């Protein structure tokens, strides 16, 4: 039932609102008021004890009058006033202490026990202090462990039981038996005992009533504590799941941003590097070879349009209905190599007609790694004397090699290293690796190994 209420509360709440214990417990308006203002319940309980005490004081007056009529008290003893005064005083003390039971449950229980002993010793009445003790034990059980609650209950029961057996004169049994007894005229009255003496049966009735009250208080308090702890546990588990969900969403967003950044880098860096090289070449050849200059400018346009198409595919990946537009199903490696060759890079390529696996992730990785390696040659090794490209497919891997003989002029800068990091990340996502570094005899080498699975679904 509690779990169903928690799920129902979860359905109606907004995603950004925290789940509360009140929602789990399905608290009523009154319960929510008490939770927000605990003093309301404390005052209400104290008021009920006062009301019960006032009603009980009236019955106590009649009971003592009946005892006098039966000759158990002297006619002029004034015992009625004494018993009722003690009863009302005990009611006032008990109600006042109950106002503090939530803050100091054990202390209030101890003080109520002392008050009960004093009331029994003074006039042989317990009054509403037994019910007050039950309320105090409820607070002990609701705030402390079960061991503390039941131990306290046992101690209180033992102490008050001994006092009841020794000193009680007016209890529930006596109220039922003696209240309403006709008052006798002085001439008809005769003393029976110098003071009331009660049978073990009547004392046992008072003890059993006290036992029932105290056990009920502890049982109800323990149930309230268990329910509160269960609700708190559900709330904590829900919040842990919410934190895990938020963390997963944050990681997913970070991964998506990284993916988009890598794609943007590949698209922009590769194509703009080619366009800059072509534009510089067109400018240099404008006077000497106008035809070559115009062809270079046309190639700039074609490269720009290709970059725009790639950019649209990248942005399409961000659209909910766009799918993964950054993963082409057809890869033309010759186009990639030719795009760099027209800038004057002396590329020698083998294996460009290799049939790549159907896995689009592998195809995209081959395309991007090859493009990044050639972009680095164009950017960081101007005047390179030779570039060798080789693509090989084995039964379990696709290998890409790009080797250059070193440039004759200083490149455009040391670079940020993002390109090499991106190549390695792409390969790592497929379970492969990329080695990039200088060659012993000069120049640079990029070697990528990408595992793949066949169409029957073998694992990489």
C-alpha cells in the first residue's frame, strides 16, 4: 500500500520536485498540519488528558462518597476533597509534561513516573497519570530504538505496579463498584475499617489496565517509527535513483557534446584546411596560371559545399527525428585522398578500393581517421615530399596507414592535439587503437587498427 501511494505521488509530481515522506505515506491534510506544526498534536493530547481528568475527578468524588457510605472512611474525614485535589493536581502535572514529550521523551516519562508515585503515596489514586505514561512511552518508542522503548516500559511498569499494590485506594474497579452508592444518614453510618483494604483481585485489575495502556503506547509508537523510517528509506532510495538518473543524463550529454565536437572538428578542420591551401594556391597562381587558379577556386567551392553537407549531417544528429546523420553508409576513400591531392600534396595511395565492413561505425572511423591524418600533413608539414596512404582489410580488422616524409617548411603551428585525441577516441570506441608519432628516418606516421564484426554478428 505504501509503495503504491509512493508511485502515485511520483506520477503527479513534476520531475524537478523532490519526493517527500508525506507523499510516500499519503498523508491527510490533518497529518500534514501535524507534521508542519507538531505542537498542535501536543496541545491536543494535553487537552484530552485535562478533559479526561476533569471527568474522572467527578467519578472519583462519587467513588469516595460511596466508600464513606460503606463505612470505609470516617464521615468528617474530608477525604473527598483530598482525593479530588490530588487527582486534579496529577492531571495538571501530566498534561503539562506531555507538552514536552516530543523534545524530551525519556525525561518526561521519568517525571511522570515520579508524579504517579507521589499521587499514589499521597492519596492512593493514579488518576490519568497512567494514560499520560502511555502517551509518553509512545513518544519514546517513536523516537528511540525498540530496545530502549521496551526497556523503559518494563521499568515503568515494574515501579508503578509495586506502588499500585502498596498504596492504591481508588482505581477503576473501585469507581465501578462504589460510585452511586447512596449516602447514609449519620445515625445509620457505622465504620467497617479504619482505612480501605482491597482484595488482590481488585489490585490485579488496576495492574492489568496499566499494563494494557503502557504496552499499547509502546506498540503504537514503534509502528509509527517503523512507518516513518520506511518512508524515509523509500525517499532516500528515490533520491538516489534520481541522482543516478541525473548523473547518467549528464554523462550522456557530455558524451554527445564530445561526439558533436569531434565531428565538428573533423568537418571544419579537414575541409577548411583544404580550402585555405587551395585559396593560397589560387592567389599565387593568379598571374602566372589563371586556368589553374580558376580550377583551384572551383575546387574551393566544391570543398565548401561538401563541408556544408557534412555540417548538415552533424546538425541532423541533434534532431530527434534526424537519426545519426553523421554515419555515411557509402564511403569513397578516393574522394578524400583526391581532395588533398589537388592542393599539391604528393599522395600515393593503395587499397582505396577496399570493400569496407558494413558496420557504419567502422566506415565512419576509417573516413575520419584518414581525413585527420592527411589534414595534419597539410597543416603541419608544408612542402612534404611524399605521402603514402594504405588501407587494408583483414578477417578481423581494418588498418589505415598514413606516412609522410616530412615537410620542407615550418607548419602553421604546433596544434592543440585534439585531432590525434579524436582519432584515438574513435578507435577506442570500436576496441581498436591509433599510433601516431615521428618516424625514425624523418616524417610522421599514423597507424590505426579497427576491429570489426562480420555480418553474422560475431563480437569484435
